[in-house]
C-alpha cells in the first residue's frame, strides 16, 4: 500500500494539466480583455433599446441579439475592459433617431454614424453633448438639418468633429454662432463642409483660439464675411496645418491673416471672391498644397511662392494674374502639379521647366505665353499631362516631345505653331491617349503605312495640313486607333467620301472640308458635324431608316451643305438630340410636327432654306431651347405666343426674312434672358411692345454669360458653328457657344410697325445694337437714349420720326454706327467727338444741321435752314459763280504756259529753277530723317 504522501503518477499528471490549462487561459485573457469581461447589462440593454427605435431593412444589426450574452461581440461595437468604448456604424441603411438610451454608455469615446440614414430629415439631438468621454464624433453625410446644438461644446475631450455633408442636401445644417467651439481645447480635426455658417461672422477669431486644431474644413459654408482680426491677433501662433475654405464668398482684405500661418501645409481658397493682389508677404513657406483658383487676383505671382521648396501642388487657374514666371521657379524642386490656366500670364517658358523631374501635370493654357516651346521639355520624364492651349507659342513643335514616355494628354490647341510634324515627334509616346492640337499651322507627314506607338481616345488636329492630292483623304493610320472616341479633322483639306470605319467613332467632326457621298449613322454616334462640305440629297435615309439606331445622338450639324428634299418626319427617333443645325441648305416643305418630340433640344438652326408653312405648335415642347434660328425661309402666319410663354430658356430668337404677319404680342417679353431678338424683314404690324424693357438679359448690368469651351472636357460643346447677326449695317458672324454669348441685339427693321419708340427701351442698358429702320414709326427719339451706355449700333432710318436729336446721344461713347436718315428730324446735331466721327450719310434726308453734315447752323443756335432751301439759294447764285470760275481758270492756264515756255527756252533759268527744287528737296529729306530718328529714340526710351 502506497503512502498518502506519495502521489500517484495519474494525480501528478492531473495537477500538471490543471496548471497548464490555467496558465493558457490567463495568458489568453490578458491578451483579450473582451473575452475576459462581459459588457454590463445596462449597456447591453441601451444598445438593444437603440436598435428597437430603428428601422433596419437590410438587417445589418442582426448580430445585436439579446440571446448573445456579450454585446462586445456585436457588429460595430468595440469594448475595452468590459465597457462599450466605440460604435462604428458608418454607411448603414438605418432609419430612425438617436435614442437617449445611448447615454448609458458612460465610457463611449468613439461614435461614427457617417453616411447612414440614421438622422436623415432629423436634427442633431442636444443630448449629444452629454457623452462626457467622447473623443471622436462623425455625423457627416447623414442628411441632418436644423441648428447645430451648442451642447457639442461640452465635449471637452473631443479630438475629431465631422459634421460635413457629402450628400445631396447642402445647407440643411445651420450654425448661428461658433462660440461653443471655444470649449473644445483638444480639438484637432474639424469638418463642417456644406454647413451654413453665414451667421458666424467671428469664425476666424474662434478658430485662432483653438490651440490644438490641425485641420479645418469650411468648404461651401456660405461664408461671406470675416470679422477683422485685432492687430495683435494677426501673428497669432496656430497649430493649423491644413485649411480648406473653398466655394465661399470670402474677400481679400479679410483673409490676409491666413498667409501668416507659419505651419500651414495645405491651403484651399478656391472659388471665392478674392480680388486684388495676392499678398506680397507670407510666412506660409512650408506649403505643400495651395489652391487659389477661380478668384479675381490681378497681380503677378509673388516672390514668396518661389521660396516654397516643399510645394508640390499649386493651382492659380481662373484668375486675372499677369506678368511672367520668374526664373526662381527653379527653387521649387518638389513641384509636380503647377496649374495656372485662364490668366493673363506672358513671357517665354523658362528652360528650367525641363529640370523638374517630378512634374506630372503642367497646365498653362489660356494665357499669353509666347516664343518657342522649350526643347528640353522632353526631359520631363514623369510628365503625364501637358496643357499649353490658347497661347501665342510660335515656331515648330519640338521633336523632344517624343521622349515623354509617360505622357497621356498633349493639349496645344490654338497657338501659332507651324512646321512639319513627323513620326519622330511620337517615338516613345506609348501611353498617349489625348492629342489635341487644333488651330495651328502644322503639317503632318508620316508614312502611309505608319503604325503609331499609341492608342488614342481623343484626336483633335483641326486646321492641320494632312496632305495633298491622293494624300488628302482621312489618314488610314487613324483606323488603327481602336479606342478612339473623339475625332476632329475639321478644315484639314481632306476630300472624297468617308470610309465606313469612321462612322463608328462616337464624336465625329469633319466640318469645312471637301467631303461628299452618303451620310451614314452608327449605333454609337453621339455627335456628328459635317457642316460646310459638299453632301447632297436628302437625310431621311439615315434618320428614318430603322437600320440606323439614333437614340444616343446628341448633336447633328449638317449646315452649309447642298442637302435638299423635305425635312424628315421621324424626329421621335432622336430623343437625346440637343443640337440640330440644318441651316444654309436647300431643304423645302413644312416643318414636321414630329420635331416637337425633341424635348431636350437646346439649339435649333434651320436658317437659309426654303421651308414654308406655319411654325408647328408642338415646338412649344422645346422648354430647354436656348437658340432658335428659323430665319431666311418662307414661313408664314403669326409669331406663336408659346414662344414667350413656354420657351423660357430662350436667349437667341432669329425669325428674320420670312413672311410672318400680325402683331408682336407682349408674351415675346416673357423669356427674360433673351439677348438677341431678330424679327426683321417680315410683315409684322402694330406697335413695339414696351415690355421689351423687361428683358433682363439686356437690362441687367453684368448679366451676360460667357459660354466658353472648356478644354478639359470633350463631347460637351454641342453649340458648334456660327450664325450671322445684322449689326452696324452689315451681317457679322458670331461663333455659337463663345462670342455669340456676349452679343445683345434687337432688330425689328423692314416691317410695318407703327407708333412711337417706347421710352421704356432705355432700360436696356446692356443692349449693343438696336435696329428699328424701315417701318412707320412716329414721334421723337427717346430723350434718355444716352442711358443705354453699351449701344454700338443704332438704326432708326426710313421712318417718320420727328423732333430734335436728344442731346444725351452724345453720351454714347461706344457708338460707332448711327443711321437716322430719312425721317422728319430737325435742329442741330448734338456736338460730340463721337458723333462728328460718324458718316454724314446717316443724317441725310432730315432738316438737320451741324457736323458731320456740311450744313452749318445759325449762330444763335436756332434751327438751320432746311436743306432744300439751301439748294435753291445755291442754284440762284450758280450763274454768277460759274463766270468767276471760267475767268480764273483762263488766267491760271495763261500764266502757267508763260512760266513753262521761259524755262524751256532759257537754259540758265531752267538749271537755276531745278537746282533750287533739288536743294529744297534735300533739306526737307534731312529734316524728316532727323525728326523720325528722334521720335524713335524717344519711344524706345519710354
């Protein structure tokens, strides 16, 4: 029998196993406190109560189950020492409200409800300020509205506060004051993008009082005023590294303190109302990222910019900056993305650009840079995008461009480059996707069998010379570009028919060439411009044929061809069409009703055809129409009232040279954005509606919008071509989408209009051209016509206007054409340098006197003698004057013959006479040369 003091082997093994398991559990528990501790019942019940107040259609909180004892294992719940510390519920489709039961989570430090529907349509509860230990709060993108509760200021431990809204409901959240932020002394990150801060005028002072703030986002917050900082606050020490204030209405004076923040790494002040010079002094030389784009800065680039050695990204585009780029740019060794397009910068590109090995994007488009593109630009081995469009670069395209093996986009449109482009220019451009070089005088000379190293998406080489004779067809190498989406070969001299493979390109512009043949259509076609070619025949074969799918077509420009036949009646096949130009062809018949199905149409040009009948009533569906040009046809009937009542987006209405009759209804004034109204050369009668003065597009200063083409987008410039506008007595061409947007014109000439010129028209202060000629208008010229400061052309000729010319006409400083001939006007023409420089023919056929007419007025200022009376007096004295002329002429002839005879017969007299003339000529020549040299030297020194 064994002693009790000696354990058996089995007992020994059991004890060993117990200690082993205990040690394992202890070590595991130390490493995983979640397993060791269970969340308190009160916290578990709080979470369950919160869940019960929610709608969870996608069952995303399925793990929140009361049967699961430990809530620390639930989705989005993170515990520490057995207490709920963090709730991560971002992006969940939860609907409901925050439940106050969450206040039982006494240890909560992290709450993320971002991008969820939890607060959609609701407000931020005031009890949110009771989470005493909260360090992180993210309610961004929740669609919450109302006021931000000041109780958030009680969260003294808060490090991150994100109330920014990234959804579709900007300005839903409003702040009436930011004083409550002063209690957040530990706050490091603050995002309130899209929160309305328009009432928080002292935000700058509050921000500068937060000692720990590192990053601030106040973008699109309706900030329009910053209360000026006290003088001793300007140099306040701040921990700010990142400051984002874009898309507000901040002014320059109140933002100067920002440039004194010494530790600033990122600064975004884009899309504001900043004007004047960029501050010339700045302490923010540690910047890595700065964006001042889309403001009104009008200075040169300040020198402190070139001291920012760490600057990588700089965007100064869309300002009014001038001057040159300093050679000191060589100091900016970290630069990889300099953007300065749409300014007025000038000078030559410095050769130092070739030393920026990290440069990825260089955008200097839409400036006034000149000279040659530097040859060493080929050293920019990291360059991916080069934007030099719309400048004044000259010379040839450097062959070194072919060494940019990372280049994806090359934008050099609208410069003055010339010379030959060969295969060498593209040697290593294997990544090139966009080649946009239209508007230069370049010639492409490559092998007929050339196989380019790239696969282009966009090719725009309009105005290039692509070859002569058999070489002037569409180059075959383009067929090898399998990814091409946009092709512009306008005005390149190509001829012949279009190959079948070309029709598959979605955006196709081949205008101003010598192309002919059968027009086709591919299912993928979105924009087709064949204007100003030699295509003939009808267009029904490709628009109405069910073989061609045209549903995606957005722009169709066939103007300036030889197309004939009637307009097809199948426009319902083109529901996406926005731009239709069939002008200057030989189309006939009436406008079909089916055209009314083009509900998205913004531009319609049927000018210069032989269309007849009335304007179809279904065109009232054109609610998006901006331009309607039906001029120079044979349309009859009246001007439909729906033109004014339904086409409220209309800016350009041209119905001239038709057979339209009836009165001009007041409804024509309803599209208040109208800026070109041409109803001339019709049979309209009645009076001129006085409501024309309500056209805000011509009455509101600064109301004109420039619809310029963005060179960073493709396929969106649907307003292509040009239209003619009758101004200054002649037809002037304006480009659609660009210069046309700056034109204002009213032309009601060549009708049967009667009555007075409405005095209300003087409110049209933006109107540039007014033509009311060849009507039956009576009464005076409006007395305050001089208030129409922008008038450049006025034509009131061939009416029955009476009275005197208003003296205010002399105030029209832009007036360069005035025709008031053949009326019943009397008196003296107002004296001004502007009027004296005008053609006298614009005043004849009246009873006027004074310059520019030769008829002088009486000294007492009364009306001058009528022109016909002066003619009678001149006729009565004609016989007396004629004899004086006869006698004087005979005397001159006799005297001249005596002098000539003496010079011929007497040699010494002849030599003396011609010697005298030679001497005088030499003296005159020397005098002129000396004077000219002095003037030239003075101009050079000035």
